[in-house]
């Protein structure tokens, strides 16, 4: 059953409560568009269309049998800082690129 579109939008202040009602972070058989906050969410058989998937470094989401069309990722907060750190380590000029690749073998097909 579809819900109003603002139930899955990113909150402007990541420190705001994301709870209330009957587990508002659980989505089943829904079409989700726009800015979708992934942190702590459960998404089952959802269809993400033309969506920016936002992760701010909280609890990992559970994604089960979902489809993705025209999506992108955005990392902010702690997640954004972690991605920036990893990007810096992966640069050849850092001297750590081989260590980085060895640390994350599944990302590089090893």
C-alpha cells in the first residue's frame, strides 16, 4: 500500500528522530523516488526509480529483492568522510593504493 512520498525522504537534520508510528523505516512492495534515506531502513521488493540513495553512516540498510533504475548514491556525514578517506587511500600518489586494494579484494575482483 503506497504511503505519502515524504516517508522515505532524507531528513534535513540527520540527528532528527527517524522513528515513530509502526516502524516507518520499513518499506515493502513500494515505489520509491527522490531522496531516499537508507540508514536503518528495511526495503523489501521495493522499486527505486530516479532516486538518490542517501547513506549517512548509521545502521546498514536491509535491501531484499529490490530493483534499481536511474539511481545514484550520496554519502554524507560519517559515511561521506569515510568515502573521502578511502578515495584518498586509493590514489596512487598516497603510496597506499596496493594496501587499499589488498584490504578490499571483493571490490577489485580478487
